[in-house]
C-alpha cells in the first residue's frame, strides 16, 4: 500500500542546473491559518487565464469561434495534431469532448474528417479553406491580447515572468509524474 502523505510534506524530485537528480522541498509561502485564495498564485493565474480567454473570444466574435473551438482549429493550422486523439491530448480534453467540438467545427465547414490511406483505422482531421482562413487570424489576435495584458512590462520583466511561469509549470509536471508513478 502506498503512502498518501500530503503534498506539503513530500519532496519533489527535480533536476538541478547540473542535471543531477535531487529532491526539492516544497516552499512554505502559504499557511492554512492565514490562507486567502485571492492572494494565491494559483488564483491569480486562473483569473488571468480566464480574462485572457474571454478577451480572445471577444476578439474572435466575428469568426463565431468559441474558446473551445479556436484552440483545436489553431492546433490543426500549425500542424501540432492531425487526429482526434492527438488534438484531445494537445487540448487537454477527452476524446468524446474533442469529437463533439470537431462535429461543431465540421458543421461550420472549418474542418473535415479524412480516412488515412495508410491505415484505414485512422481518421485524420484536415482544415478546409474556410478553416485555414479562420485560423489564420488567430496568431495576431493571441499576440494582441497577450501584449495588451503585458502592458507596462519591459523586456527583462517579461523574460523573468516567463521564466518563473516555466519553473512553476516544470514543478507541476514533476508533481504529476511523481503522483502517477507512486
């Protein structure tokens, strides 16, 4: 039977700058007695993400694409994925939810399913001309929205912020992998 110690007491396996595996002790920035959600990094990141997503969706209103639809459309556009399973993985959705999203995109004439000629079991998703046209505006919208949310940052602050966020993401991925393996 595996021990279910609270994460706050569990060291996080990590690679140091020299590539040597070590255990990082969790930080002690938060204390249960004084915890205020609105001051937490997670709350702030979620709130920022929600506001960015709302602004992207507002700016894409003319395309009639929702947040749930533009993400897989864009993934297809930049060729990050070509099957339902790949798209689901890339968008952090289950296959059923992705299939429903693709049904909506297909009904809008933005993509089509094409059976693979190499492996008939595989169904690839391809953008239509209308899908490529709709997806082509997404990068400029994303850049505009993100740049607006970074107003007042200089280049050094931007790089520092991005570095901190990557560190948090690396910790999150390490915690998830550790939990999966224990």
